[in-house]
């Protein structure tokens, strides 16, 4: 039965069930344990605590029960909003309870000591925590490697006991000279001691490095130790770390510990043939000033002279040499060397790198398809240069060349996810979603990757009119999120069982992070909006859909304050300096934009739902009581009124903040549809129709006295007029002349989709008016038929409404026609014959791939327009059923 | 230079550069969480100076009596951090933890076709204990080597004496 409840998500019923069972058999341990777990699932920590204490009283010899209670108290402290309550009540209680067991010598397990440490850490009682680590209890801490050592050094640092911290980290480093975190802390402690002018007592025999100078000699000592064997990178990077930290705290620039240019150069000499050399050094390049950076660029470039004096290329001879060259190129790019190049120089260098990539393939002949080609980075660097030119000089034809080059590169290196990620981005930027599902599936993106990488397709699939793909993709994503909630709870339970107390808080936070994911919220909104309009060809089907969706218009499902941005952008390589490409900054901007767009989407959905309910209201008997209906809810027309104002206000705010399109880097997030939506003026027509709905509703059983001539005129004409304007704006050609060469206008698809969506939302609102008007008309005409004299006047509203629907039908037909005429097949366009792009290379392979690309682009555009036309066709059916 | 530390849930949000490698499987959340909940000390991650994830190892301790052993469930290193000896370091940590837990040996399964990995494990002191027939399912099922390395508790190295014959997956305990 518990399993059943779990499957149908009625977790509170499980707890109730065990509560009842417990009442019948109060001394049954099993029932109580199950009850405890039921409360864990619910996250009811208070009840957890009570249940665990009952268990403890029942079985005082079983320690875990007692510690379950303590952990439950700690979780109450973690979750209560009042920090004071946590620090003054919950945590001290947990501490006392643990201490009691410690004092009575009852502590048995490692988990119990860990519990004690967790509490002391939360209370920031570092001294007490240190005492535990240095006392007899610490003998139980055996599972984790170096746990005692690393934990106590952490506490020394917290306490500002730099001497102890320094000694401890120094000792740890002697056991592992490659541990970055330890180096950082060690250097920090040495510099702190220097700052404090700390000196050892005369008779001290302790090894304390209390100055930067002393730290440096330790670093050098560590470097010496490796001579002759496999060199550890740690001690060399530690030297740079010392300068970096000193620069932050002591003096800027700091050159007393050596010349960083020389150090970086030496590191390059020593480790330049490793793939990771660039990422090792990247963080230390900003120690240098501009002049020093130029010096370093010159230095390492001079070591990579692969050109004859007449300009002919000299190719590298082996993989190591190649990687060394690639590292050099990456470092130079990161130190702005490419920024300084002219457009032609960039193109020339790109050509050279494409050539080197081709040549480098010979080193990877033996590789498996699951391996990456050693020379992939040459191509990716060439692409980075071409992207520069495309972005900065607006040469649209370049993007097609880049796509062909990447497709060719992928043939040689089919596992390269870098190429796939870039290709998806570029195809979508150019309006072609078609090739993306295969690329996406080729990376085996699943489970949690739906959250971190799903955005690379979810931002485009609907936008570009691939509606059926959109349904499938959102479906997969949402399945992951709904399953996870159930699954994570089971592992919370497991953590209690195994006494992995450190993981409990982590798991709870993890669950929240997924539950409040921006991606989850966005995918939910998009999926619902799509479901609501995609298959509905009559107002009856819309009403069914709304009922099935269980939307509460008065409540936003998204907790905007708790939203988390889990998108992962660092996966896409970029060798640009942050001054040029700051992905982190772009991510923050994108997050604000995404949230703003999500608010529009959620409000739109709630407005549509509220309107539909308003139209159905006539079916229900809503007795009002103090302005509330008998179920205690706001009357729906009030809700709708609030929502309309909220959305108007929000759109207004968006106009102020987001009407300027932000320039996102290719390696970063993609924009939302917000700016297209705002610039395209799609909102005013929706709002206008909402006003009409409100007006029609205000007539209440069509009270002739309430008829307002101005509003009647508005009902009759304004929406049609606005729609016509929207259509005119979108009647553009797919191909346009751009500085004497032909170019594709990918924006058309997005605009057509927005326009179709606008129509579909209008359909819903027409349907609502129809629902309100139809019964009145029936009653009136029946009555007038019966009574020949005393005929009631038929209000003009009916006619005006009919005119509106008829006129909109006409516009919709025209939009339908426009969309179908954009289909490349209809235009009998052969994209490959239009010279939209010059060939980057003059060879068969390239020409073949280019042809293939045009074919797939064509197919993709076609798919978009076919789906848009089908969609509009359904809306025409919808409208045809709405005549009074 | 590397930081090795315990794997946490937050790492799941940023391990894409490792897991997009075609030979690294991405599992459902329960799989990772089971290991984090039960054997947190055995699930370790290596981070680069720039904060990238370089690779990770998942393992556990299991078995009864003289079969009490450490097991390597997954070991992966991102392409750009290979050939730095990272896998060896992660393995040696796992062995050390298993020593502390008084295990008799450490074992792991590897595709027989994965020559690079088999060679590496050989170098780290592992030897083939037995062959498991069609252990990996796929378009074509593939055999696995069950490789073992004895720990100090197994003084006579009884645990690594090769089994003469291959076994089927259902015969594994």
C-alpha cells in the first residue's frame, strides 16, 4: 500500500497509514521505522524527530535512532528561516544531545562523530570541533582519506590560526605535491603570517613558512624532488599562485618572487605538449600587465615558427609538437593576439589552421571512432577566428562556411561534442532546427543533462516551428524532473539508514535545486502552452485541455524567488579573454531575460485558463459571498482582471529593460524570444482582445442598457486592424539582398511562429466570447420567434462579434497563405544554387558537404513552414466553429 | 595540479565535459545517489586549477568473509586531462581506502576490447582473475575481464589466483 501511495505521489497518506498502525501497536519497531521514513519523504523534520525519539525510547540501545532524532533537529535548524532560532534553540539542543552521549561514552560509530562535527561546524564552534579531531573520538574517523588532517587544517584557517594551518598544509603537501587546494591554503597562510609580522620563538623547532619568501623556498624544494621522474605540475603552478595571491594582498604588481613571464614561459616549455596546459595557465595570465602579455606572446610564438620565409607552411612532425603549437595558439588568443588582427589576417590565419587540421589528421589514423582527433583544436581555433569575422564584420555568408567546415571535421572526429555543440548553435541561429535532434542525440544527453544542457535545443525547437519535435523534447525533459523528485527521496532514506549524515542536507538541497530549476519551469510553461494550442481545432477541445491541465489561474506554479539557473556553459570551449567574451556575465543577463520571458509565458497561460473558465462560468452556479465564491476563491473575472494588469505591467517593465537585444557570445546562452516578441508588437493585440472579453462579460446576460458604442466599435474592428498590421510586417522574403550578395533571413520563421501563436491565443479568447454570447442569443431569438409582438431588440454585440470573427478568419487565411508560400518547395528554391556562400575550400569533399548542408537546411525550413501551415489550418477550423 | 575531494551532488551539474565523452556513461540519479549515500568516501572527483572537472572514480566495499573487497564501479578522465597519471592516482586512493577497511582485494570489470584500460590496470598491479561472458550488453554483447589486485590483508595473495574457466554473469556473486 505504501508503494501505491508513493507511486501516486500521496506521500502524506503513507505517514497517516503508519500513524494509525502505530496507535494499534505502539511497541512495534518496524512500524515506527517505516513511519520515520515516511516523514523523511515528506520532509517533515519535526515529526521525524518525534518518531525517532519514540524509537529511541523503545530501543535505547540502538544508537542510530537517537542520532536520527539529532539529525532531524539539525535539519530543522537548516530549514528554519529564523537564523536566530536555529543558532539559539535547534543547534544547541542537538549539541547537548550529542554531548550527552559522548560524555556517557556511548558513541559507537564513525557517523556519530561526524554528526557531532556537523553540529559544531554549523555553530561555528571551531575550537570545540578541533578538540574532537584531536581527542579520542577521532579514532573512529577512518573512512575518508586524510579526513582528520584536512578537516583540522580547515578549522585552523577558520580560526585564523595561520601558524597551525601552515604547518598542517605543508605536511599534507609533502604527501601530495600536486594538490591545488592545499597549495592555495598553504600560500594563503604564509602570506597571512607575513602580514601579521609573525615570528617564531627562538627555540622553536617547528617548520613554519611565515613569509612569502619561505613559501617560495618550499615550492622550489618540491620542484627539485621531481627532477628525473614524472614532473608534477603542482609545484610549478604554486609559484605562479604565490605571485597571484601576493598581488592581491601585498603589492601589485609583485615581482619579488620572480618574473611571471619567465615562469609562464618555463611552464609552457615543460608542459606545453599536454592538452591541459592552456587551462592550467589561463587563470595566471592576468597576473601580467599588457606589456608583459605581449612579451610572453612573442616568446612562445618564436618557439613555434612553422613557416618558411616565403610563407609556405611547415607542418609539425609529431603529436607532441602539434599540441605544443596548439597550446601556443590558445594562449596567444587568450592574450588578445587575435583581436589585433585585421579581417583579412584573421581569414588568412583561419585558412592556415584549417590546412594544418587537415594535415594533422594523419596522426590519428589508428584512432577509434570514440577517440577525438589530436588536431581537432586547430579546426576549432580556425572556427573561432571565422566567428570573430562573422560577428564583427557582419559577413553572413561566413556562417555557412563554418558549418561546412565543422561538418567535415565531425566526419573525422565523430565524438567531438565541441563541434556538435557549435553546430547546433549555428544551425539554430540560422533558423534551421532540422539537423539538431540527430546532433543532440549523438551526444547522448540524458538524465541530469536535460537540466544542464537541455537549453541548447529547448530555446529553439518551438521558436523555429518544429512543434512535434518540441513536444517530444519537452516531454523527455519533464519526465526527468518529475521522476527525480520521487527517486531522490529514497536516497535521503538510504542516507539515514547508512548513517551518511553529511549527505542528508546535501540531498535535500540537491532536490530543491532540481525542483526549482529554471529549465524545469520553462519547459513546463512551453509544453503547456504548446499543448493548449497545437492540437486544438475547436473551443470544446480547448476547454477539455484546460480542465486536464489543472491550472489554478490565481496561483503561479513557479516560485520565482527560489528559481535556480542550472545551465552549464563552461562545457563549450572558449579561448577568448574575459574582456571580450565573458560567459559568466552573459549567463547572468540571460537568466534575468529568461525569468522575464517565463513570467510572460506563465501569465499568458493563466490568463488563457482564467478566460476559458470565465466562459464556462455560465454552466456553474457561482454564489457569491463577500466577493468570494462559495469555495472561498476569488471570482474568476477578478482573477482575470488582476492577471491582465500584471501582464501589462510586466510587459511594460520588459520594454524598459529588454527591448535592446543583448549580444550573447556564441559560446554562451542564446537569447529568448522576448525581444522579438516586444519589437513585433504581439502583446497589444492580445491585450486588446482581453479588453473585449472583459467588455462582453460586463454586459452580463447582454443588458441592452450597458451597451457602449465605443466598445462595440472596438470589438468589431480593432483586433482585425492590428492583426493586419502584424501580417504586413511579416510579409518579407526569405532571401534578401545584403550588400549585393544574397542572404537568408532566418528571423522570418520565428516571427511567423509568434504570429501563429498570437492567432491561436486570440482563438481561445474568441471562443470565450462565443461561450458567453451564444446562450443569450439562443434565448433571445427563441423568445422573439414565439412572441410576435413585444419583440426584444437584438443587441449589436452579436453582429459586431460575428464581423470580428469573419474578418480575423480572412486575415488568418492570408497568414496561412503567406506561410505556405515561404516553404522552399513551394518557391522551388534550390538553396545550393543561390550562391549564398563562397566555398571556403576548393575541393570535392567541401563541395559535397556544402550541397548536403543546403539540402538539410532546405528540409528544415520546409518542415517549419509545413508545421506552421498545419497549425494555422487547425486555427481556421477553430474559427469556423465560432460564428454565432 | 589537481584537487581530489569527495564527489557532491553539485558536481552532477558540471560534469558534462567528462560525461559527453562517448565511453563515459551517464546514469540516472539513483545510481549516483546510491553511491553517495552508501559509500561517500569511495566516490571521488578530481578538479583542475581552473575548476574544471578532470575525472572521477566511483567505488564501494562489499562481500563476506575473505571475499570482503573494494570494487571500482566507474573510472573516467576527461579527454584533455588524460596521460597525466590521474587515473592511477584515483585508483591508488581507492586502494588505500580499501586497505583501511581491511579489504582483501580490489576488483573491477573492463571490456576485453578496451586495450588501453586493460594495459593501464596491468601496470597498476591488476591481473585478470576471470573472464565474464557477455557481461556488457549492446548491439553485440561483449565479454568482460574481472581484474583483481590483492591488498596487504591477503598475505598469500589467494584472491588473485586466476580462475581457470570463464563464468557467466549470472554466476557472479
